[in-house]
C-alpha cells in the first residue's frame, strides 16, 4: 500500500460534494496523514484545519480526532 495513494484517495473523498460519514472519515484520515507526515509533508496547520472541519461541520465524535486536534494546535 502506498501512503501517497492513500492521501490522494482521502483527498478525493474529502472534497466530494455532500456531507456524510465517508467525508468525515476521509477528513480525519487525511488529517492523520498530515500530522504524521505519511504520504505528504508534515503540516500541523493543515491537519488542524481538516480536523476542525471534521469535528465542527460533521459533528465527528471520535475522541481521537479531538486529541489529535489538541496535539496539532500545541505544535503551531
């Protein structure tokens, strides 16, 4: 499996029209890639932005998403 391909696929779903669980999951997973620097350059600011979108817009309730957001914000 390619991290770069995964990032590409997450981005396609995250940018799709509509709001559903698939979009929320894609936003979260793409944010994880940015936070870890897997398949894309590490970028805490972009990770935090994606996480905020997933949490606020989609009411994404994964505790790990909120913890990762706090982690990213601490590094900005």
